[in-house]
């Protein structure tokens, strides 16, 4: 995951003067050389037989390290001061100035370092959040914007810094408004950053009272949902589409305070569901758009998040109708992602961790299959039913699906045609689920089998169950 101005002057962090140099040991000179050459990490290769002087030198070096890392406090502070001085050069609207290579290199080093807990805490202690807010509010350079968002994204991997960000209303407003920023790499960092900041809100316990927050205030807006929808629908960058879908999945399940439902209600529209499908087409299609597949773990995770979004929308007013209005392409992609899971050789290793995905997919299939039958989706559901026999809640959900499809008007012959291609143990479990719920419904299926001249294997399985 991704993720102030110092009171000291440049002179305080600059090279030592001549008088100071006379009192320094060779090791200290080497450390200063490394720092002045722009090295954030201080390292020392020591040979056996450590003298007292060298031990003292090592202690001095340790004193400049940030926590348990090998990064130099002095170097980081110097970088922060340099950023504070230079960032205004990249805020001129009339001319977008490129970052100086040395400045960009230092910024990227800070970005990498911010992933370390000790460094993140050190940066936060020295007011980097205020500095980042100042840069984001004025920045016109896309690369600087991307790096600042990346640094902040790494910082908020620490819970205490996430908490601090959640208290800064002006910073949150800037981040929410930045969803309209016209630069792909910067948006990738922004979307990942916002998702990280929402971790606690997304994963709060159901019995916890939803707390009001600046995040909810800023994101519970039609403008934000429209911006995120546009990103997913229009981007041709896989990483951005995937990040956008994952963020929407997080937002959909955030509960609003005062019993106002879920944040998902801002996404419960036909337009949003259609935009999600467009994003899926972009990341799953081959070069000439002639076929679709799941080419990577990244895309697989996006499809799984998409199924979760659809499940979340069923809790919202207009959510079910938005899903039904896009039934055909939704069932196509459901078949694609469920088939991808079932085809894994080691699917048994993933069955428990994929329980939420299977539950979400079953909910959407229950909504669509009785009225918009899809043979491949039913076949997948029958296979899943056999594989989750030992997981009660998943089995029960799939059994209800079998009953719902069997009871649906006008789809029995299609259902039986699909079952004729399934393995006998799978068919038996399907018929048994129907029998437990409604014996007369299974009898009706047997009659339908005779009408369509399929009286052999399926009839035998059904009659064996009816005669128990």
C-alpha cells in the first residue's frame, strides 16, 4: 500500500566550518561527506579491533539515525527545508515547470523512506502534513502532485497518522476535490491514499454507532461519486481502473451516521453500474477487444471488488433496479470471475478466504438468474454448491438460489438443459436442495423433464430423491 517548516536554517544543516573540522575524527568526516553528498542512509564498514574512538564515532552515527533505521535525521530535515523553499517554483499556472532531477530524486527517496514506521513518525513530528497540504493546495506540477500523494499514502499506513489526517478538515477537502485532477499517475496515488484513510470506517463493527467524520462529510457528495465513476469509466490505465474499483468497494460499505444508510446510496444508479462494466471491459479485454479474460491477480482483485460493490448496492434504494437494468453484461462478467475461481487447481486452499466473494456472487445471482437466465452462471453455482457443502452459510445461500431458479416462470426447461451437462453428484445436490424446500417443485421438474424428452439420467436422480 501506498500511503512543516523547520525552524533551523540551511546553515545549521550545511557543511561544517573549518574550526569544527579540526576537532572531528576521520569517521565523522566520512559521515559528513556522505550526508553532504546527499546520502540519506549512513553506513560504516568496520574491521575487527574496534578502538574506543571508533566506538564513540559509532555512537555519534547512531545518534543521527531515525529510530532503528539507517536513515539520517539530518539529511531528512535538510530535504524538508529544501522542499519548503522550492515547491512554490512549481505552483505557477502560466508555466508548468519540470522538477529538477536532484530535487525529484530527493523527493522519491523521502517517498520510499516514508514506508518505514520510524521515518513516518519522524516526518509527522516535523509537520510534514502541513507541508503536504500547502503543496497540494497550490501545486501545478503533476509529478510533484504524484510524489506528495505517494508520500502521504505511505504515511497513512500508520494508524496514528491516519487518525491525525482524519482531524484535518481542510486537507481532506483538498484530497476529495483532487479526484478531478487530470493526471493518471497522481490519481492512482490519490485513490489508494483515500482508501487507506478509510480503513477504520470501512471495517467498523456492525454494532458500533457510525461516527461522523470529515471524510464522510467530504465524500458523501454527488460530485465525488461522479468523479470516481468517471475515473473508472474513462481511464485506459489498468492500475487506475483497479484502484478506482477498490475505492468504490470501500465507500459502498461505509455506514452513514444517524441511521442514514450506507455511502453506497451515492453509487446506486444505472449510470454507475454501467460505468463499472466499462471499466471491467477495459482491464479484461485483449488488444482488439474481441474476447475477455482474467490476465492477472490485479484484475482478479478488481473483479472480486466489483462483485462486492454489486452486493453492497442491493442494500440501497434503486440499487437492485440499477443491477437489473444491466443484467446481461453483469452475468457475463460474473461467469468470467466465478469460472476463474473454479478453474484454479488449488481452489480448496482459497475456499475459506473467498467466502465473502462467493456470498456476494450468490446474492447477485439470486437477484438476476430467475428472470435473466444464464446457463454458465447456473452451472458455476451448481459446482460451487458441491464445493461448499461444509460451509453452512454458503451452502444455504446456494440452495436458495437453486430453489429460486427452479420456481421461476419460464426458465425450468433452460435450467434442466444446463443440469444435463453437469456431473451427477452436482445435480443430486441441486435436486436435494429443491426437495428440502418444496417437494412439489421437484415433482414439477420431473414432469418438465418428461415434456422435453429428458427422462434418463436427470429423471433417475430426481426420482431417487422423491422416493426416499
